C-alpha cells in the first residue's frame, strides 16, 4: 500500500470531472487500498480519487461515529435524497478550513464494490454528508464552492495564511 500525495486548492486538477470505472481491475483494487491508507494518514473521514489526481469515480470513507465499517464506492450514484441538514465540513484538499454547508440529510446510494458487485446503501447524518462531499469531488466541486463569495474569500485567505506558516 502507499500514501499518495493529496492535491490542494487552488490546483486546477481538482476541477476535473472523473470518468466511470469500466472494469474493476486489480489496479482499481490497489487504488482503493492506497486511498484508505492516504485517508487515514491525513486523519480524514473520506477521500475521493480526484484528490489524489486519479480521475476515476472511486471514493472511500470511514465515519467512525456510525455503525458502518470502512466503506468504498466505485461509480457511486445517488438514487434518492431527502431533507436538509446544515453541518460543518472540512477537506483534506482545503486544509484548516471548516465551514457550514447545507446538504440532503438522508440519501440512498448505489455503487460497485472491489469485487465488482452492485450494492445499495441508505445513509444519514455525517455518513450522508460525507458521501455527498466525496461525490462532489468526482464532479470537480469543492465544499467551499457552496459558500458566499465573501465567506469563500475569507476561507481561502485563512488557508493561505496557515499554509505559509507551516512551510
Ligand atoms: O477531503 C475530504 O474529502 C475528506 C473530508 C471529508 C468530510 C469531512 C467532513 C464533512 C464532510 C466530508 C475530511 O475528512 S476533513 C477532516 C475531518 O476529519 C473532519 C472535518 C470536519 C468534520 C468531521 C471530520
Ligand atoms: Zn474534500
């Protein structure tokens, strides 16, 4: 397994729309394993392939506050969304920024697993939020894109200031 470099805003590759996985090969299985290792290394609860500069529709997550084990989704599709919830989000690609975003509170997602089998999952709470956040990455959208222009500018300035301090 390997820890992969994570792209940071404003890298334009984060805007790439990921293509569907045509076949679940050993390369995809290795990508899933590497993404888990990268996510745990970064102390995140989720990660999309886009963030490690792989533009295929693969996401992983481990939301430990839920009863779910670590989850991976290949070609995830949201079949149904219900309700609204505002919660604080962070992102390994936008370090040090935490902002409130409004998303669907409940959803049903369909995807393939590493064995190439289709499954559906109903999610709520932080797991539902994380699934939407990660699918957004596959579509080239970051959580800060939902902020007002003023809040987005402040968030980016904060990130740049803290980034300068750590290098
Ligand atoms: O970069 C990412 O996509 C990972 C991101 C996932 C995420 C966190 C919170 C809400 C939605 C999606 C993170 O793991 S950020 C770091 C983190 O562990 C965290 C931040 C805020 C709340 C809970 C966890
Ligand atoms: Zn993110």
